[in-house]
C-alpha cells in the first residue's frame, strides 16, 4: 500500500512559483510538476494577480511533494529553513551545486550551503560527511569540521584527507 505524504512544504514566492517549480524539477531526477492552480477573477481586489497566472504549483522531487505559492512580496526566504541534498559522490555534489547556485548569491555560500536564484537555501552534502561527523572519534570529527569550515562547495577528497589526518584543511 502506498503511503500518503501528510506534511508538504509550502514555499512562498512573489510571482515566480511556476518558474521555480520548473527550475527545481529540471535539476532533480524522478521529479515532475503535478498540478498548477491559477488565479481567476474572484478575489482580484485581495491578491492583485492577473487572471490565469499561477497561484499554486504542486511538484514532486523524488518522493517528496512541495507546493509553490505565489503569495506576494510580504515574506522572503531565510537561512532558517534549508533543504539538504544528500549526495553519493563528488560528481553529484558538483552537479547539484552548479545547477542550484546558478544565478544565486555567491556571498551566501559557505560550508556546503548556498542560496539559489529565488533566495531559497540548500545544503549540498556528501553523505560521507554525516558518517565523519557521527563517527564518535572526536579528533577525526574535529579535523573534518575544521576543513568543512574553510569550504564553500564541499570538496569530499579534502574532507577525507582532513578526517584521516593526512594534511591541513585547504
């Protein structure tokens, strides 16, 4: 029996919900736009959006559903919420980083975090980093963390070297 997702993140945009959803599903495999609701004439005095423009876009990345809402200029994304992309290799880190960082704020990149062109924060992290940080060996973990703190995009080879004690962080 298929499970039904009971919690869906709703991301608030100021007119770019459809563009953002299309951007995100273009980056991740096994992703798709599921539905688009559009503004009608009703409520124009409240929402001010042109008839036929996207109100909400429901999309799926892997097995996770999201809703993008064109809610207006009242709210912006902050780093208080981010999406973690767990990667299996440096090639995946590189691919997701390049795609999501394109058009984003280069000054908002640190320790595997980035802001995309819509201001949404992402963490692009090799799964191996979690193993390093959770290993219970404080010396190794400290070296990996020291190396991580010097990086924008994560360099898995440099993390491995630091974790193993085979060189200072780059």
